[in-house]
C-alpha cells in the first residue's frame, strides 16, 4: 500500500489518455512492466473440450510485452489442454487478499496463443526464466518440462475497481 | 466512566489530545485552569476507528474516493461523494458491542437534558482551524440515542465536501484521519457571541461580538452581531457598531431555528458596557492561559458568563490565484438565504428575463438599416452578457436548494438510495419538457402529411403549416443550433431542429414514464410523516423550495437560450446582408468583424478559412477504453451505438436509438433525450441537466466519465449501466 493510500496517486488514468496517443499507451506499458516485474505468479486459463481450467504458473515477460512465458511438465493437464487448443489467457495481479484490494489492486489479463519453445529459443528463454526464478532451475531444466511462450494479442488492464483499458499488441 | 470510548472532561489528562481532539483538549485545559465551561464528555477517536473497522465503512470510503482520480472530480461530484459517504454513516448503526457501553455512559451523564454535539478533530487547532465550519455541530440534542445519531453525523462531516476540497491542507486520509466528538451540556444563554483577545486588523484592540439568544446564528453568519472594539491597554470601549437586530437563534426540537426577535429586544444591545468588558477580560484570560491570542465563544446564562470554546486566532486564508474552492463553498446557502433568493428569482429576475426576451422577439432585425443593425447587435450582446452574469450570480447558487433538501431528506429518512429525494422533485413542469412537446407536435404533423418527410430530407424548405410552427418555435426557443451559454457560432439553418423532427416522425418514442408520479407522492407522505408541528411546516417549505430550485435548473437555461437566440438572429441577419463580402472559404467570422463591416462599407472582412478536411486514414486504436467509470445518474441499462457530440453541428446527424456521448449535456441538447437510448457525460454530478432530463425520460445515464468524448468514438458499441455508473465499450474479439 502506498504511503498516501493511493488516493490521488499520479498513475495514468483515462483522463490523461487520448485515442491513438502513444504517450498514454507508453504509460500503460510502463504500468504493465512494473506489474510483471513485481509479480511472480500468473493464473493460466486453458480448457479441456470447452471446460475451463485455471492453474498457477511462475511466469516471465519480454521487455516489449509481446511474449509471456512459463514452464510446465508435459504430463500436466494444462500442457495437454494448451496442446489441443493454444488459445490461452493469463491473469497477473497485485492484490494482497485484503478488503482494500478493491480500490487499490491492479489486474492484467493477457490473451494470446501458446507455443512450446524449442532449440536456441528455448535455451535463451530458459536462461531468463532461471534468472527470474532461480529456485526453479532444476524444474525447468528437467527433460520432462516444457517451456511455453504465449504470443500476446491483447492486454486488459483493470484498476480502481472498475476502470478497464484494452491494449492491442497484435491483430 | 473514563473508558476507551468516552473521556469526561474532568478526567482527561495532558496526553489525551490525540484521542479527544483539539476542541476537547482546549476545553480540558480551560477547565483545569478554573474557567467556567459547560459540563462535557469526549467521545474518543478510538470509537470512530472501531466503528469504521467493524462496519466496513473505512473501505467503502476508500472505494468512493478512488473511483476516479481525485483531481478529475468537479465540486459537484465532490459534493455527491460527500453525500454518499454521509449516507453510509447515517445508515450504519453503531455495532451492539460499541453502542451498549456508549449509550449507558451518555445516559448516566446527561439523561434527557439537552446537549450540543460538536466535532473535535485531532488536527483541529492546526490546519482545520482556518476553515471554520468545516465540520458539523448539532445543538439541542436530547437523549443517548439521539446523541449517538448526531455523533455519526459529526463523524460523517470529517468527509464533508469542504473537507474533501481542502483534503491536502487537512492531510485528510482514511488511514490517518479520525474524529473525536465533544458532547457538551447545552447552556441556553440570553446573549451570546464571540470575542477576539486581539483584533486581527489592529493589534492594539480587542473585539467583542454579541447577539441575543444562542450564538449559532452569529457563527453561521445568519444573524448580524453588535460589535465592540476595545482598547487593550486601557480596557476601554473605543467603538460600537449596532446591528440591525431582527432575528435570533432559539433552540427547537430540530436543533436551532431563526425567529423574529421580540420587539422589546430589537432596540436593546445584547450586552451592556460592563458585560462587554467582562467578555473581553475572559478572552484576555484565555490568551494568558494558552499563551497566544485567542478567539473565544461565550454565552451569558443566569447572569453567569460561560466560556464555550477557545481557539488560537489564525489569520484569514488568502485564496491563491485560480483557487475556486471559496466560490464553491459560497454556493452552499442557508435555507433563509435561499428563500430570499427564490423570491427575487421568481418575482423579479425571471419576469424581467422573459420581458427582455419578448422585447427582443418583437424587434425584427431585418427592418433595421446597417448602422441600426450594428447598434442592435451591440445592445443584444450587452443584454445577453447581463443575463449570463445574473445566471452565475443568482441562478447557480439557487441550485443549492436541491442539495439542501437532499441532506434534510437523507438525515430524516435514511434511504438506501442517497438520491431517492430526486424522485420527489421530478414531475415538475419544466420548460425543457414543454419545448419537447412542441417538437413532438411538429413531428406528428410530418408523420401525418404524406410526402413531407421526403421533401424535408431532400432539403426542400418546410411547407406552410410546418413552416409557421417552426417560426413560432424558433421565436420562442431559438433554432437549437447553438449551445445555450457562451455560444460563439451557430449554424445558420435550423438543420438540427429539422433533423430531430424527422427522427421523431420516424421513431415516435414512448414518452416520459408516468409511474414516478405516484411514487413521488408516497415518498412525500413518508418524508413529511417524520416531522410534526413547526418542523413539519419547515419540511414542507423546504420541499417546495427544492422543487422550484430543481425546475429552475433547466428553465433558466431555456430562458437564457431565448435571449441568446435573439443575439444570434441579429448576427445571422448581418451575415446574410454581408454575404457578398464574405470570402467563400470563410468558416468563422468574429462578430466584431461583422460590426465593422456593417458600419463601414469599405471594411475588408477577415475570416478564418475553413479547416482542410482531414483525409488521413484513422489510426489503429492500440489503446482503448473497455470500461469507464462515472456516477450512476439515471437508473437503467441500455446498449447502442455512440454518437459523440463535439460541436453543436454533430447533433444534426443524431439518429434514434443512439447513445448521446458529450462533454456536458447542454440544455439545448436535451430535446434529443426522447430519441436517445442513454446518456454519457464527461461533466459529473447528479444534479446536472443531463442527469435531470435523463431521469425525467427514464433514460440510463452515467455522468462524470473522465474524457468520455476522447475515449469513445461515434459508432462505438456502448453499454450504459445507469445502476452502477459504468460504461462498457464493445472492443471486439480477444
């Protein structure tokens, strides 16, 4: 919680936005980057024949926000689900499980397509994954563990309880 | 009885300041110094905090204040926030575990004898003292239950609109601010007042001000006091300014009421010279006790002088340039002041305004020669400016009648919806609705006359029966092509008016819902049942005043629009005459240019060239608003394409079923209400025109949406949720 309880905090709001204003969209990008740096876990949504399924994953994000990545053993339900249908969503938020979350917390939902990384790409992302989650090094190095990249299409950012902005990353 | 929740003044100690607040602490020090102060207990900040925590109100306040960035709130929205916060305090009783011991202690101490319940904020002697009247006090409260009700209202006043406006100076924050409350035996004096040990404008003098009766009238500014200046050195009265003594404040069951001063007292000064010196000595003694110049409140009861309050004198606050807060707060008028205002508005200003408009309608600018037309334009411009300034000085403050009633209604009824009171105020015959009815008539004529709609659509001039109605309408209300106030340019043909008639002819709307009428009557009965005797008469008067204030909120703009329309008509006549001299690509011509050209046939007209039409393809909108938060201002939910109004000309394209999105619903836009599916407005407030008209037509309405016209584009698929105050934009597939 910020020292002045968030009231009057100078973060970007719709009032400072203009349509097609790159300035505003860079503010929102900065906000998302800070959120992703601070948070370690994301909720991953997949589905099994239409039945939604949510799980927690330790994640990382590219500088340009175009890719989110996480690791999962190949025997998991989530891996089976995203192999059958690569359309997924990830939710990252900074709530503290307290009543004041309602006015203070921020949540970002990313939608996009998941793909398992291979070859040099896997090596590069694996190094970054380990740098971010050093305690998961053995886990991610395991031959049974897949490293998944999500190519993001949209971010939907919720703040102040009900103010929602949508950032388009790819068509 | 010295507990965590309640500390009697005589049991307080030097370390109690943070929990009993500034006012309580000053009185504790005075009592210890031997001053005669009324018997009192302090309700501690611990009780306030426990109440906030246990009822969840603390978090509710945070939600209310974090809906939007605070800097985006207009004063009206701040007032609305304060009203909603106050409603939380009114509706949530003290939890049993807190109420039991507090009630018992208050009952043991005061029984049913009358008390004053006053705010005692811990910060009070620092910043807040320069904002006298920021928090509320209640006088003549009897019995523990009523005292606890008043305590909740005093707590709520920590979050009053004034406090929210000055939140930075007050360091107001949900986590760090708390309110203690002083419950003080009511001393009903025969004369009361204030005294300054040090005249702020002349340090060699002291000041005593006194009124007959209670000092509430003086403190509120409702009763003018007699004023004495005292030479500090020689303790000699060096000046006395007698007041026009007409009223006094007396205790009544609702607290305090102003009454006519009995004639025997009108000719009598509230104090004799010896008493003036006695009061001044009291102020000096308080100064000695605290070691700084003091501002004291006192009363004489049963020949004894009582000290009610003492606080350090602070120099008046100089408003920084551009600081509008003083003006906002000056809009909060007393009931008495509003009654005078009403009398002036209804009996002088409105008739004069209508007469001015009629006089202008009767004079056809087409019959004047060029020089006379120029003079007429100047004259109309002056008349218009005069009424615009009357609008700001008199009509805008009168709108407070609605707010004042809202507070009285909520305080007595404690409704779940803090805006229920608006239901009682609707269904008044407003000029805006009358105007819409006339438009409906013209639409019905178009519908009933074969071929008429097609002809109008083709741009043909209106046929005879419609043309006559149109002319009569335009004489009365103008052609709806320019905003009511501050118009610089209007379109020259009544296209907007013809469009709305065509739209209405094609889509006859189902008209204002009749249902609220019966409900308004029920609410009125229930409201008035809370009062009896003189109080009931006052409540009736207040409702009547609020209805008149609510009605004026729309009517004044219509009347103003009529006057402005006559100025526009004269300017249009000038443009018509000067057409041969106006360059073809001219978009805007300043009226001063028209005047110069009328008076001097050789004058070369200068005009702004038409802006080149932007033809670049619309940029891809990478960042879009998916959901925007405002205030729920008209219940209901609607979905439809957005029609964003940036200039009055945009209205000409308005189609039935669209959602009106604008910066501020101008009263001259309200005729689109029956055609639209919902209203979204950047300007915030529950009592603004858009909200009032939307309620009148039963349209979902959300106001106070930051940058609504920037983030929403015409054609966007919008959902307006008038229950929750949110607007959702369909942004396509994820």
